[in-house]
C-alpha cells in the first residue's frame, strides 16, 4: 500500500476560545468579584447589599456555565438530590449563616468584656494594608477549617457529622451547600470567631465571605476548567472531585475550603488532572438517607442504630 500521498492524521484539540475560557474563567471571576467588592468597601456605599449581590451573582454565573460547558454532562441530571441541596442551602446558607454573622460581633464583644480588654483592642496592626489583613484572616480561617475537616474524615467520632456533605452522587454547585448546620457552626466557632477576637476588621471579613463564595462555587462546579499551578494554591474542582470519591485512599485528601496550601504543607494534596473518581458517595449507602436532608440532620445522633451492625 502506498502511503506517500496519505494525509496525516490530525487529532483536533479544543478550540482557542474554549481553551481561553477554561483557563481564564476562574481568575476572571475571582478578580472581578474581589475588585468590585473592594470598590464598594472603599466608597463605603451599600456594602452589605453589595456583598450579598456579588456572592449570589458568582453562584448564578457558575450555574449558567455548568449548563454551557459541563465537565460531565451526566452530573447535570437530577438524581432526586435537588430537594436536599435546596433544603441545606436555605437552612445553612441563608438562616444559619445569617444568624452567625449577627452573632459573631456579639461573641467578640462578650469576650472583650469578660477579659476586660480595651475598646480599641486589636492584635492586628492598624498599619496593615487591607489586602494583607484579608490574607491573614483567610489563612487563619482556612487553617481551622482544614484540621476540623480532616478530623471529620480521620476520626470516627466526627465523621457522622461530616458525612452529610458526602451523601452526593454527582458534583454540581448546589451540593456544595449540603452540610450539617452543626458542622457549619463548628467551623464558624473555630475559624471566624478567633478572627473577631484578634480584632479583624469588618472589611477583611466581608472580603473573606466573597472569597468563600468564589471558592464554594468553584469547588463543586460541574464546569470543565483548567488551573495549572493554581491547583497548588486553591482547592479547585479539579482537586475537590477526588475528595468525594467513594475510595478512601482518594477521598481523604484536599480538605481546604478555599485554599489548598495547608494540604500541600501537611501532605494531603491529591492532584490527578486528567481523571475523575469512578464513583462518588459513601460506604453503606443502602443504610443512609441519601436524598432526605431532614433525616440526614439526625444521622450524627443515630449513627450506631442506622449505620453500624
């Protein structure tokens, strides 16, 4: 057979526009949201409203692109799990989070009075720029969340409380909110309250709430994205999908909420960019109320009766 005039076989790759989207979506989203929130903080106008609108906008934009450019089209198909996702979003994301934001300053005030601290007490220097303070606050919160999250996987006493978050069979933005309210309360007490106690400014805490919205939308989103070296800074969906694997050797990694730096430092970083776990979920799913969030709220208190022989 004469191959002299045969045309070469060309394997088509993603179009330039698609590649640009996959690489630039996350940094563009993050910089736009943070830049906009910083402007509102600088002008002092409608700060609370702006924080809410920006966070919600990040989530809605992400949900849109889950439909336009999904990583796994099957993950866009409901599996009877939207009810639990929305229930947790309303209970934890709206009511519990709103109550904690009101309670945080009151807790700090009570601590100031109990310790007889002066009104102008701050461990953070007044000369520290806002960007540096925001980074410091983020690292403190992430450190607390990392260890509590890791304990939820490696300590059987805490796993029932955290198991609610792993009762999902697909990755999409909404099930990032599938958490137990007591778990959320613990992470707030361990991460955010200490920031109040060291005198973190309201501006730094607001910017961190926007960062959390960005991180939460990216972690669970069903969008095909590329991050490269950013996978060693942020806990992206390239990393977090492995955390939801049914295999423990894959799942017991990537504990960060927004950042992945503590995982890198403490040896729990797991990066396989060209793959996905074969199955998501938890062991003994047949005993677990996978799609009933209200029964999941009782799981930490009924673990032995429901999940153990």
